C-alpha cells in the first residue's frame, strides 16, 4: 500500500515529469500546421531537459522521504521500548474492565439496592431481589476483582512509569475500586446485603467508567513523545 503522506512529493514530481515527456513527444503531432504562440512554444519545449531535471528531483525527494520514514520508525521503536510497562498496564486495565462488565451483569441479576442519607448516616435498602443472592454476588464480585488484580495496580502505581498526572489519578481511583471494603455490619446502615451489593456495584461501575480514559491518555502520551522525538531528530 502506497504511503501517500510521506511520498506524495515524489509521486507528484514523477507525474509532472511524465506529462512533460508526453508533451514533448507529441508536440510535433498536435502542433502540426499550427503557427500560434502556444504551438511554437510546444514545439520548442526542451522536454528532455525538463524531464531529466524532474526525475533527478524525484530521486532526491525519495531519499528525503525515506529518511523521514526511518526517523519516524526509529522514534516509534524508542518510545515503545520506554513505554512497555505502561502498555502492559493498559492491557491489565482492559482485562479488569472486561471482568467488571461481567460482574456487573451478575450483580444486576441478583437484585437492586440503593443508598439514602438519613440523619447524616448512610442507610442501604433492597429495592428488588433476594438478599442472599445479592450478598453472594457482591462478595464474589469483590473477591474476583482483587484476585484478578493481585496488587498489580499498586505495584505499577509505585513504579516509575513517567506518565501524565491524570493517569495516576485514574490509577488511584481504580485501586480504590478494586480494594473497596464493605461497611461494618450494624443496624444503623440498614440492610447489610444491600450495603455490600451497593458497594460492589459502585466498584464495577467505576472501573467500567474510567478504564477507557487511561488507555486514551497513554496513547496520547505515546503520540506526543513520538512527535517530540521526531522533531528533535530533525533539528
């Protein structure tokens, strides 16, 4: 597949050279019997010189385009090598998001809960569903998230990834979602199964909502670094 972005000056120069050659070769044919200024110019047109010069220019442009392409390729390799841990983290977060989507479906099938603030206290109630199923789904969801993550987010958060500050904010929110603890069981919080169900739902919903933003930020950072490195190499 032709890379028009990098090679269009070469293609254009070769096209002009071809048109110049066609013009010169056919000038005697279409200009026969014509004595206008344009016909005279066409017959006297030094197409050999023009075509040779344009083809030489095309050769020079092809070398420049190849060098630019090589610079871009080298920049991409360098950036990927430096960001390999960041891309591994992106893969991990994507798999965590997929798991959260499945767990959310299980929680929705088990029932529905809500949180109300009563006299400054968080009170949880069951809107629909069986409390035992809700309790089971909530416990299973949080256990699955922690087992899948296995402290990977915590480890990467404390490593030197050199990412934009927004990435670390998202990592903190993801860590909080994965490590969320259920409230203590007492009468003041209302239904305890509803409390567990609500908190688990908050965790999976948070992961689903913010996980894509992390990938977008990392890809944007990759693009910026490649651009900066290419500009530096050209200078």
